[in-house]
């Protein structure tokens, strides 16, 4: 990723946070390579259970 690339990591109607250069490259690498923490994995399990209750089916796992 070149220093000219900008990656938006958070946005809504009123604000946006952007990373560029080394920070953007590290963020992209983090998203692809780093493993989720046990807390994040537990939150995902809980979220999928809630979705299952709401929609009455098992949500489809996102492709990697």
C-alpha cells in the first residue's frame, strides 16, 4: 500500500476517521493477519445467537 492511499475506518453522517501511509498499511495487515481475541470471539458467538433468535435461522458465515 503506498503512502498516498487513504483508508476510512469509521464513518457516519457527521464524521470520518482516516488513516494514511504506514497507519493504513498496518490497519489492513491487522485485519487480514492478526487473530481475534477471546473477547471478540465470544461477542461474535453472542451476536450470532441473537441474530438466530431474531431471524429464526443460522446466519451465513462470512467468507474470508
